[in-house]
C-alpha cells in the first residue's frame, strides 16, 4: 500500500457511495514505461502577435517517421474486396427481422453474399446513369442495405453522402442540394421527408431506391416529381440482368462527403479520400498489433451509433477489413439490452450517455441487494481495482471477484464483451473506472472528429494511468497545442494546455464548397480542432474544455461552460444540465433535467407525490437541487463565480427532438438560449431582486 497514494472523490448514486481512486501517473510510469507518445520537436514562444505553440507529439510507433502504408490496401474498396477473397464464408452483416410485431433472432449474410449484392447494386446505379464522381445519398437507420449501398459506391468511384435528418430541420434538403446528390437510397419511413414539398432539393434526384419497398401512393408521388423509384429487390434484379464492370477508385478520389453536426449554422460537408480511410485502418492495425488480445474473425460488433457518423463508419470498415461480423440493432435504442443479449457482441462503442445508463442500471441492481452482499461487492470491487492499478491485467486482477460479483454484470452485457470504446464526449472517470472493474472487459476512451476521419487518439487496454484521458495520439497523426491566452491555456506551461491541433495522413481534404471555412480550420498546415487539451506527464491527452464554450461574466471572469457541465453532471439528482451565463450578469444559471428515479426517491422521503413534471414545479425540489449543485461545486473546489445561483427545472430531456443537441449529442447553445430565453430572463429578474 506504500507504493501509491489515493485521492478520494465521493461517488454518489442515490444512497450508494463509491470512491474513485486516482493513482499518480508518475508512480505508474516508474513501474511500466516512461511515455506513451514521443516528443519530436520543441515548442516555441509566441511572437508578432502569434500565440505560443507546444512541441509536436507523435505515437511511439511513428517516432522517427510514419510507417509505410500497406501497398495492397490503398482505398476503402481495397479494404472490403481483399477481405472478401479471404473470408467469403464468414458472417458479415446481421439483422433482426420483425415477424408479427415481434423481433426475431439475428439473420446473417456472408461476405460472399454481400459482395454479390454490392456488384448488383453498383451495376444498377451505373445503368441508371451514375458516373464515377457522382454523389449518392444514403438515408436511414443502420442496416445491411446501408453498407451494401456504401460499398457499391466504393466499387464504382461514386461518392457516398450520408443524409441525416437529426442534423437539424431542413438538413436533408440542404445536403441534397449542397452536395448535388443525384441518387438516394433510403429507409421506407424516411420517404415522407424526401417527398415533402418543403424538401425542394429532392426534385433534383434522378432515382431513389427504398431499402425495402414503397407503397403505390408513394411511388406515384415520386413519379409526379419526376423521380424514378425502385424497391431494393427491383434494383438488385436490374443490376443482375445488366452487369457493369467495376471502376475501382484511386487513393486520391473522394470516398465520402460526411456532414458534421455544427452547433450553429448549416452543416459542413467534410471531404474524406479513400487514402485517408486506408491510412486510418492501417494505423488501427499497427496499434492493436502491440497487444496480446488481438481482434479475430470471431469478433462481433453491435452497431447502433449512426452509420452517418464517422465513429461507427470507421469501426465497421475495420471489422470488414478483418473479416469479422457486424450486427445491427433493431431500431429501438430503449430495447438495446435485448439486442445485446441476443447478439452477444464482443465489441461495443457508444457515447458516454449509453455507458452512464449501463452504470446506473448496475447501481440500481446493487441497491436491491441485502446490506451484507453490498459490502461484499464493495470489498471485491476495491480488491480488484487495487491489483488492476498495480499493473495486473483486468482478467488476471481477481478471477475470484469476477466469479463471485462481476460475472452477472458481464452476463447482462451479453457474456462475451471484451472491449468497450466511448467517444463523442468525455466519459466521467468514475464511470470509466467502475466499468473497467465490473464489466470484465477493456474500457477505453478515444478522441477524434469527422475532419480527422475518426480516432485521432485512443487509450490502451489495461492502462489504468489512462483513466480520464483519450490516450496517445494515433499512428498517422501529429499533435501540438496552441496557446489560448484569453482562457489562460499555455502549451509551454506545467502542465501543457492549449487548443489541440492535428496534422498527418488521416485529415480531411477540406469542406465542400467552403474554401474560406477550410482556410479558417487549417492554419499553417495544422487543423485547429477547437478542443482544449492537456498533456499529462505520461504523454497522454486529456480533453478539458472547448475553445468556443467560453463566456465572460460582468465582473470580467472567464467561465469554461462545458467544463462546468461535466462537473455538475455527476450530481446524482441531475440527469442533464445546461449552464448559462450572460456577459451583462455576474452569476450563472442552469437548466436542469432531474434524474427521474432519484427525484421520485427524494419526493417519497419528503412526502411529495406526482409525476416528474409536477415535481419540477415545486420550489422545494428546486432548492434541493441548488443545494446539491452547491455541494458538487464545493467538492470539486470550484471558484465562487462558478457556482450556479438559479435553476430552471425541465422534466423533458435536452434532445434532438427539440433540436437542442447535435447528432453527436453536443448542446446547441444558441438554440437552447432561444428555447429557454423567457424563463432565463425571469430567473435573472428574481435573482436580481433577491427573490430566489
């Protein structure tokens, strides 16, 4: 016990308390390795009005130079077609059919079967007039047809353009017009959006192909608009009857134009080449080759993150490259657990909220145990955590604890899960540590953007010193920090902090039809992410803030809004929170979505009754939540002006249905301000008058 120190942090959910144990990086470095990244160039002080920049960091695998690419895998089409040759009989794409209103078991298509469909769909596209370079839209939930259409684009040098209505109202109309989409594949329930009179750009379409089939009414409506419509089977048959030779893409050809969910303004079309995708996959190969537990053809990925999002797209590309299997959720995120039990995945990727819910369900089950069993669980948790933190692999840290306490958690996650990846936003250290111990699998965080073609940094399995970080910079990228003086971030300070800037082989080619925005993002050859990072002593990266989420209160103090939200979000009574500050005011307020179950427990204890909406109208609950937020602020040593002085309670989630968050669940702050402006003005009025 003398080899490490502990820093205790209260970890409360309802009336259970866990303590996160943070082990100093320096101690872990002495025991294992000095650094996870290589510093290849010194930083420099700012001059001539330019900000200071930090040293350049690289992955240890590319300390001297980037590794050579795989000469056989230069495009996204290579990744798939070469894999088909090796793994023809392997299961590739799985889905659950709904029969008589009930969800059935998984059905599968092999690599060979998928390849044959790809050839047929590609031939049908070419026969319909699609020429190399043509933009092809894909619009719908994850399913085998989505991937077949994507690979058909790759086979004929066509550009895949995912359409995604949750980017905001009118986004589909905007993307079809902006990307000049000529053909679109779509899910049947999305036809209303495409044939909506408000979707004026749809009239430019030449053909539309439904993943299943359309009603006669919708077919007639498409015909009236001058669009030829097909069912999936009709399009397959057309391609089978009239095969067209493949026109394989060149590495420099655009593979996909993926629109990002900007927090304001129109979506931005990020152009990614085939070579960029190939380098990303090559980098993943080199990274995973370092570890004992390697990916095999028996691995199974449960896909529920949108395929229109870069993280899921790149994960699936990597699985296809390795001849492994991808099973799709049946369309209901609320019933995701049923898909997990049925599919028994070995790999799961999601945004933090998914894993927070998994964590909450485990805590809820623990609350129902007798006190003695809870104490045993807690003792086994601390015992396994200790040995993991001393460098033992999670599977060897305490087989007894796994057998007695954690096998039930593993069973709820399908029983075969061995890797969990969280991305899109920071995952709290408490939840990450808890899942590392109890899930009996690797739990890691990653960092990346559409502009970096997905993971630009990734944690290593079984490295406890990486908890709370996004790991080391990826193999084919370089990273540096740039000074943000107005926020006090200095890349030459101790610790080094600043805006994360990236360059390397996996960066985008620019924003479609927006050279000005491209120049703004790419300065001096570096892509400026807008995210604020900190380089820890072991070379790993921690995301601590967002450059644009900075406000100044009337007394001149700068507030990092997203950083505060991450802190306040761990308050047990809080399901979600949006923190707001006005430059003409001296205090912060917030919109809080109360945690329903914990709120009802509070109501029971305090003799209150009613639905969550009714409880949210109570001054008593509002005062209690303010007190809990104050306690969280005190525990995390926030400064006085970072305390929240007033709250608005909303029983409804801050979600995409109200257009308050992006597709990756980032808060649209301008939209939130518009939505809650009346309540905010009233709240500030009460605070000024001293009535709150």
